[in-house]
């Protein structure tokens, strides 16, 4: 990607972040089988949203002027996620007080209703949330707003005095480059935007930064989660030998017993 242009003007960016269970936490299913047991469950900012936040912060820093606003839909516990975003460098935060559902369109509608009230040229989200793995909200949000959109963006830069954005997209077998007019919605994947660590100064400053609370628009979820189940236990392995001497037996098993070759 070319270097940052020096003629871009002030940029206002919204980064949507989500509170999700830590992927390193052991997940247990609650009674009833349709929810995760919250007991002892640690939550973090969605890792892909960390990439999006880092992208927003670097963009503001490169331009030299602007504002990064972190936005999250959830209950009071999501305030912790927003404070983490503020500690990393976001200028302000908005907590949309409402219920998070598995319906990506319902989430996009709630976000759109709030984001329309804030002037922004760029909305960044993680490519997906690690708890539902849907990759839906970003493109749906762009469609509702009538903005351009690129998904799975690994790197991007503003161009044309802030009239467009050039993106590198991670696609199978290579990288695709696209140029979009602003305003735009980008979903960010792993690539150039390795998240930074919060400094002690940033953590202390986060306590003084503005965190606004807004009620969520009433949007009914049309998706119902019926049940959850853990993946089946893996069966034990079979040791058939070592080195080249084990190859004939391995081939026989794959051919005669498993029918794979």
C-alpha cells in the first residue's frame, strides 16, 4: 500500500466493539441448553474489534486531526469494554443500552439508528465476532446507511483529500485492492493493525473521557437460538510406528479401513 497522503482533512471515525467471552475460557452450557453459563466466565473485547480499533487510532494519528468514537450495544457490563477502548486511545464512547441478540440484522438496525445521529466518515468493525461467527453486521449496517462497504480489510488508507479510501482485502490465494467513496463501512481482519497495549497514562485518562449512554431502538429479533451443545469428545489416537517404516501400515489403514485413498 502507498504511504499516507498529507492532504487529508480531519477525520471522524466510529468503531463498533462487542463484549464477548474470552476464547481462552472454558465454556459451559447453562441449564436448559440454550445459553452459556455465565458463572466464572471472563469477557473481553472481541479480538477482531481490537484490530478495528487499532486501525481507527492509527488513521486519526496519521491524519493528525479527528476523533475516534467507540460504540457498543449491550448492558451495563459492556461499559468495561468501552473503558478499555478509551484506555487504548479512543476519544469518547457511546453505550447503546439494550439486549444483544443473535440476529445480525437487528443489531445492525440498532447501530444504524444511533450512528445516523453522529457525523462520521468511516465506520470500522471487526470482520466477525468470535461468539457468533456470522460476519453479517458490517455489510448490513452499510446497506441500511446507504454507504459503501468492504469486508475482510487487512489494510487501508485515505485518499483524495479524504474523498475515498483504498483497501487491501484478504481473499483466498492473495490480496484484492479496492477503492471506495466515503462515507464507508469497513470490517477489519488480522493484518497490518496489530493492537497496542494500554499504558498506565491511558488507563487513568479513560476514567475522565466521556461515556454517553443512549437507549437502544426497539428492534425485534427474528432469530431464535434453540439449543447449544459442546463438540463431541475426540477418540483416542492409534500409534502405528515411527519413521518411514510406518508408512506402509498408514497407507493400508487409509485405503482398506478408512477408504480415504
